[in-house]
C-alpha cells in the first residue's frame, strides 16, 4: 500500500463485519499481463451489527463490472474500498469481474509471476490485490476455483482442496488452453486462498494415517529441482505422524500439496491444502544445503503443516490475534524438532539454539523503537507485525502455559480448545481460557488474568535473584524481584507471571533436596514484584540453578560469582543452564572490559573451563560447539546502556583470538576427532560433529593468521576443494573468509564458478561475504561492490536479503561506521527496494530500530539517515511506519 498517511488500526476498535460471504465461485483466465478474475459470492447481512453499506477491500484492481442478483448495481470507490450503498436486505448473489497484472506485481503480494509461473501470497491482506472482497480473517467462505490457462506454459493448475474437474478448452477463443476446477470443503478466510499455475513437477507419496484414511502428498518444484525434495517430503511425513501422536490431530484432506517458489517475501505460507514455500525453506541436497538448512527446512515444513489445525481449522478473529496461530505454531514446531532430535542432550541443543535466536532477534526488538506486545494494540501496516515478538516470544508464552499446567495438562487444554473452537475465528483470550478451563485449580487457572499480561505488556522482564543461607536455621531464602522496563507507549508495567524452574546444588555440584519429598527440581511461580521462597534443611550455602531450560523469556540477574558459575557449568543436571553458565562467564569478562574501556583478557579459569568442555569425553560435539561459541554481538549490545558496536566487535575478536591461541592443540584434536567417514546424513550427531569440526577449523585458521603459519589455511583450502557436502565446504570457506586469509579470494572465486547456476547457493556466497568480521572497512567496501555484481538484484528477496540484511542487520561492526557510510548505504537501499517491494524494504529498514542507544558519533548520524528516509513523501505505508516509530 502506498499512501500519504495510513490510518492507525486499533485493536479495541474491532467490530464484526456488516456482511458475511458464505460461498465464493472464483474463476481465473490466467495471463501474465492481464488476468481476468470473476468472483461470484453468496452474501448475507450480519444481523448482529447496525445496518450499513457493503464495503469491499480492493487494491490495484481494474474493475470491469459489478452485479447483484444478475443486475448492474451502483457503487463508488472510496480509497481502497468499493462501496455499495444499498445492497438487498435478503441474501444475495454478488458478481465482480476485474483484471490484474501479475507480471508487474513486484511486491509479491496477491497474484504474481516468478520464473514464468503464477503464484499467490494472500496473508495478510493480499487477496484484495486479486479481487474485491471482505478481506479479513473473520469472514470465512467455501471456495470453488476454476483456473484457465495455456496448456503448454502452465500444464499444472493448482488451488486449495480437491480437484473436481479438469480438461482442455474447446471454444474457438481458447485454443491451446486447459482448465482445472478445485473445491475446498472447509470454510476459510481469504488469506488462506492460493493458486499456483506453471510448468512444475511433483514428488509424490501416498500415506495412510492412523484413522486408516489414504492421502496423497505432493511436493511441486521446477523441473530439475526434484531430487532436492526428498528431505521436505520426509519432513512432511514426520510432521503428520507427530501431530497425530502428540496432539491427536489428523490430516483432514485427501490431498496435501507443497509448492516451492524462488521469489517469496517470507519463509512459507500455510494456504489450506496448498502450502507455498520459499525454495530456500524447501530444497535441500547434501551438496547444496548445510546441516542448518536441513534442520530449518524440517521445522518450516512442520510449521506450515501444523498450521492446518492451529491457524486454519481454528483461525484468528482479527490480525491483532496473529500470535494465536503463530506463537502456538512456532511452539509446536519447536516441540516437534526437539522430539525429532531424540536424545536429551540433542533436545537441549535445540532449546539452546531457539533461545539464542530469541535473544539475538526478539530481545533487541523488545527494547527498541518497534517494541510491541505479543498481541499488538495498533498497527498501520499489519505486515510489519510478523515479528520475532509475535512468533518467538509468542511461542515462549505458550511454553509457559505448558510449564504451569504440565505436559498432560497442556494436551488437555489443546483438546478443549479444538472442541470449543473448531471452524471458528477466535482470540488469544479464547486460547488462554481453554487451557485454564482444562486445568482448574492449576497455577495458571488461579492467576489467569495476571498471566495474560504476557499478551498486553511489551518489554523483556528483568528478574533479580538474591539468595541467603542461614547456618543456624539451615534455611536458604531466595528473594526474587521483577521489573519490566518502559517501552514506547507503555511507561509503567505490572508484575507478570514468571515460572522459574530451579534446583539447588551444593558446592561440589550435587543436587540438593528442595523439600521433604526429596524433589531436586521445582517450579517457583513469581507473580509479584517481589517474593521470597524458603528452602529447609540446607546445610551450607548452595549454588542456585535458576530458570532451567529458559523457563520464561526474561533477563535473569542471579549475581553469581565466577566460582558459582563454574560449578553450574560443570555439574548442573540441566544442560541448558550448563551452557548458560559458560556464556555468562564469557559475557561477564566482555562486559567488564567494555565498561572499563580496557582490552579484554580472558582469565585462566575461563580458558581452563573451556578446555575442559572441549576435551570432555562424554559431552556431545553439538553441545561443545555451542558452549565454545562466544555470545553474539547483538546480545552483548543488549546488556549495555550505550552501545559502541566497534568496541563490542573488538572485544569479541580479542576473546576469539585468545581462545584460538590458548586452545590450539585442543582445537587440533577436536578437528581430527570429529571427522566423519561415509555418506552424508543430517542427523543431530553427525551435524554436531561437523559443527564442532568447522568451529575448530575456523579457530585454527584464525590463529594461523596471527602466527603467520600457512599450514591450517592450506588445509582449510584443501578441505574446501574436496568437501563432499555443503556444510564442510561452506565451513572451510567461512574459516578462510572470516580470518581474512589470502586463500579466501581464490576459494570465493572457485565457489562461485562451481555453483553459479544454483541461486540458493549463490545467496550463501553473498551472505558469507557481507557477514564476515569487519576489519579496516574491507567488508563494508566489498559488500558495496557486490551490489554491482551481475548476480545481484533487488527484485529477488532472498538475494536482496543475502547482501543487505546480512550487512545492515547482522554485521554491526561493518555497518556502524564513524563516517556514516553504512547509514547512507542503508537509506539508498531502503528507498530503492521500497519502489519495488515494500514488505522487503520495511524488513531492511528495521536495521535502525536501536539507533537511540548507539554511542556518538553513530547515534546522530543514524538518526539523520532515518529522518532523511522519513522525509520522502511517497514511502510505502510499510516503511513509513517503521521509520516514524524509530523517530517517535
Ligand atoms: N503465516 C506464514 C507463516 O507463519 C507467514 C506469513 C507472513 N506474511 C507476511 N505478510 N509477512 O508461516
Ligand atoms: Zn506461521
């Protein structure tokens, strides 16, 4: 949408629609330059709301005619609405015919072309770019869709539901064209509508579910990509099995289709029975995809499949409720990934990765200009609220329900939720009520209203813990306090319900009994600003292990000494907290150096602890890799009131060089011990080994750069050349590039030549260069040059992100420059992208969310760049909302 001023939509203004659309017959005469859309709707007045005109949404449409009950009707256009002032009181048939231009639709919302095929993206408000409609999720209709297109160019014609008819068109004007008719028996909101037409091929699999029903699963891709769909198909089958086993939720369609498209604004979309995926989230082969890609594909395939129940069967009443489906579905895909990982240590690795992601993306969002509650209160462009807060923090909120009522209790709550709301468009309150009602008397049900503050208050709560041991009474008193900082529009906050899963260790690391029953782990429920918890029969000062498994999305300050952290790191029964203790040790050092303005020197105790982890005979490689990876620069920035990205980068690099040098022999041993013989499989054990070997290699090459040794860079280059899978190849390439080794350049050239025809791999090539650790401005200069590369384009979102987001959002030291060149670059690129694709532009615009905490000279220069963008008169509403919030 592009308009001078966009209205602010408020959550509390929600009203039911004045009309319902119960049935839609849609037909498409597909043509890239001019597609004709005919929509025949069965409309009825909603008697529950005051009498009013019929207002249909529509954007960038060319209206040909509007008929009511077969006769012409008078209408007027008001902004993006088509208003029919006096529709009949009784149910009526409304017919709209309009044309659209898919090939000019570079915004990739609505119906567009990509690689010569047609695709749709309708969430959140793309359907109105196809035809006039009540394009809001509480209007649910049964769709029948007829597609007509050239049979040679578009042999495959797909829409939601079941194929009911197909054939060739015989009439004279339709030479060479064919048709297909699809019917979806489930009433659905317009955002779940989808069409695909093109020259595609499918991997197919028939499955029989527990209920004994047969289903056809299909994964459609371009010719040539078929061999890269096996992993997606396996992931889909695993998802179907898991949802039936864990939540009793079966596949409800005879046919379930997944389609890949190269030009796509996000990861994937859960259209009913016809999920559409960014190829980056779908295609994988050992030679072209990394272990991380395999894992991400598995979780996104699962995510979209799980939406079939949490999103489609039960959908959102309005877009403020987005987390109702997204937070819940992320929670479900995270649980699925953990269950798939298997061993308890592999589960912990999943959890650590999810938390790392939350801290790197959601925490900064929650403390920046765009901070908003999990259920936002207002927006001017809903696409700006598909955020880490709605998705990832939303998932943590769902996880807290499960922590408070237990796994069985949560499953009972889900069952009640579907019994009550199947087929409805509902709210976050409805979900909360169902979980509470299924668990009367639980820690949730008794404080439901307080718990629901997680939906209304933005900001990450800070929890402080202070323990005191009394030797005379043999008691340990733990005092917990909480405070949530102010966020835009929310100056004061109330206490939240914070489940703190915890245990106590003695100073040798043995778990202590917390009560007479002998439990060594319990859940403390903090729901006041301050509370104390008393433990009896504690002989000596214990070490508290708090917030195990990251039981709430908060920042914890437990004030533990390095000695106590070392006890936790070595002995805690909770693997997450073992990892966390090591991160805290590193973080404390880095923060102390930054605050003192001193060069960072790692302590011997820390280095020896890290050596202990690296050489540990029992720990998994995947865990070791996570433990030996230092906290990220954006997470470090979150701990500081004034952020100097260059100082943070210098401190992290210094820590890395010291770890590289002090553990040189241990890295060598780890590299050698984690080689895998035999074929590639992306299972957690092998991928953990590859991750650790890659980390070791990058440390060894980094250290070689410092000492002038040429052996390890040479080995890395050899490994890069000989690698039999993308994880090893990219790992070796990254080791060379990140260390600034001379062999990086020939390796980059070779990599490009090898994969020049594989767009997803070339994306990695751009991203790796734009994310490399900055040194003397070389990375920024290279990234700028890469915008002129023949393979670079702003039109493909994956490609644009691989360079622009990598540099502006994930490489703070390259981006935040004293000469402001990074900000100038950002402003140019945001404006250039905005003219093509507002959703993509507004994602990149968010690189400036946190300008106000920057140290000078960055702060002033950043603000100026944001103000320059905001001064442009014809910004999209997407970008306008982001820059205006940044300046507010
Ligand atoms: N519902 C999709 C998903 O979670 C994402 C859609 C994003 N839409 C958007 N306009 N940003 O998987
Ligand atoms: Zn989703």
